[in-house]
């Protein structure tokens, strides 16, 4: 049986070779999604991101996050941007979990997070894509931190246009009142990690957190794969 399995795997690799999402080179045994060379040069963020003001100043009062966690610096000119593209547009459900696990390992156990909230997609967009990429990331984080995912607490009630190319003011306006709180009892009194794929200005995160804050007595931290600049 093991021989047949190994043969089948080798045959699959011959006709459908596994390629690194970042550089496109063939993966060898033991490599998953990203080759060793690209992992060695992976643009991990450092802790200084938590003190940057560009995103912090988007939030105020009870909505201000305690910490902001990110996996890597996102640059539209870098090959690592392909990770987000593959996650969102190339049926990257398993890739989302894999990257979420990487983020979970980066967060580590030095946190008191009690629940994970993925930024919801509008039902129409989720049906078109087939899944919510933020949920896949959240599931990966959950597997590492052993923290539950609450993916039905908040829903998206307005299908907004893409924010690519918008300035900060336009992004803020684009995401006003796009979420609705469905079940506040699950999150009251808890420290929540709000998860999205990329944070630019934090406008979408802010809108989500503002809605979640309606539950009362809720603390927030933010988590994302890519941290970008305007």
C-alpha cells in the first residue's frame, strides 16, 4: 500500500508538479507551498509594527486594539504578494490555513486572546469565491493557539467595491455601516482577535470592531497576514 501511495504521489508530481507560490520553482519533499529558499528570505514583520501610528490612529476609545499582529510586510512589487493573490483568487483554502498557522506560531502563547473573529465577506462575494479567506486564516491561527473561531457573530450586510487605489478617506467612507452584530452573548467580556488578509489603513478592521463593540465589555487585538503601506 505504501509503495502504491508513493508511486501515485510521484506520478502526480510528474504531471502536476507542486510549485512554490512565491517564486514558481518546483517544491521538493518536505516543502509545502513555499520553497526553502523563499522561506529563508521571508519578509517577516517585527514587533515595531505594534507601535506604528498609521493604523492605531484609525481607532479610538473602546475600539482601540491592544495589539496588532502581522506575518509579513506586503509590497505590491514583491513576489510575496502572490501569497495573498493565491489565497484570494486561486482556491487557496488550504494555503490560508497554512499561513494562518504561521501567524499563530508568530503570535505564540504570550496572549490572552479568547476568541477569533474573521472579517466576513458579503454572502454574494463568498458564494462567488467559494470561501472566506479570512476564515481560513482564522482556522489556522485557531489550530495553533487552541482558541475558538466565532464566524457567525457578525455578518457583512453591504457588498462594497474593491478598495484598491482608494485613499484613506475614500476607504473609510467605503466601509461605513457594512457590518451587523448577530450574537453578542458569545463575545461579551472577551478579548477578541479580528483577522483579515491584509491591513492597509485599517478602515475595514475599524468598521468591524466598531460593530463588535456594541456587544459591550469587549477587548480587541488585530491579526493579518500582510502589513502594507499606502
